[in-house]
C-alpha cells in the first residue's frame, strides 16, 4: 500500500512541475533502447564481463581435462569394501607354470601376484597390498597379463559366463570384454614359459595382523614399506607403490564396492 501511495504522489508532483523544471528535463537524454527494453551502460558492461568470464572458464576446463586423464591412469586409491573379511592371511598356493598364487580355501577369486592381492568379483578386478583391503578398482586394460592367464580351474567362485570354458585354459577375456579390449591387449595369452618371472614372496608379516590388530588404511603403507622389501616388476604396480608412499593419509571408512564374502 505504501508503494502504491508513493507512486500516486510522484505522479501528482509530475503534473505540477514548473516551466523551469520542464526545460531542464528537456536536456536529459534517455538511455539507448533495444526494442522496448532499456539497457544501461552498466548493465551492458556487466553482461560483457560475464560473457568473457564464461569463455575463460570453458577454456580452462578444456585444458585441464587431458591432465586429469593422465593422472587417473593406474590402480585407484584403495578405498573400497568388497565384502572380503578373512580371519587371517590365507594359505596361498602357486599356480603351476605361473608366478601367480591363488587361495584354495577362500570362497572368492583371490590371487597374489607381484606384491599385490588381486580379486575378480562382479566382472571387476580389484587390488590391494593387504589381504583384507581396502581395495582399489583396476581397469581391465591394466590388469597384468599373468593374472589374466590364470586358468579357469583356479577361480574358486567363477562367474556364470565362465561356464563351458576349458578349465585348463585362461578365461576368454577377449570374447567377454570385446574386440576393443582385445586390440589393446593384443598378445596377452601368448605365454613364453622360458622367460617367466619369479614369484614374489608372500608378505607373511601380515599374519600377525588379524582381528582388531588389522591396520587402518593410514597405517598400511607405513607397515608395508617397513616390513616388505620386495620391488614390483609390473609398471602398474610400481606406480601404485609410488602413489601409496607419496599420498597423504586417507581418512574415513572404506566405501562398499561388492558383495562377495571370503571364508
């Protein structure tokens, strides 16, 4: 109501302006109009600044994207809970003719190779430097070939798409993951048994870390570097070790990444 009354007073005053006031108003120049909308110079400059700011932001994102893609290459940060809760470090047995171990008493596709534990679950590969995780997701393009070559019979919990595949042969990863994957991993199944690398030693020091003594994600890299002196051979594992030793401590609980449960 107050605004309405104020408008009426302004209108009434405008009808009683003197001639001097009218002549001074004639000298006032209205701002330019675009169509029927009045645009002040301040509004125009503000819009122009926002326009250039938006262009700058787009250019910044475009230049940052390739760098981010390069940083993400490798094994991820170990932050996943995939449902494996082993009471202790399981017994590991070497796969014949391979530098890979498997866990015959664990109801999971649980392997050890090049200083890392590897689990295949839900059509995803996970890896960790500790037998109960937390786990990091591994891109299928980065899984070491010796892990891919493990015969079907050593998968203690094989998925349904393994059915009908020869137990003594590796899984048909190219058939399962498609031609694009197979082109990137060409020759993954070509085994030269004359040049097999030696199997990495099992980190038996972890046997003393069970139950409530199992270390936190913040403690694990420190203990591993102190008690396990093996140097990995695989480039993807080497980058993971470097990342773990250089990364600041991670806080918080591991995120859930699967439903399998070890025995």
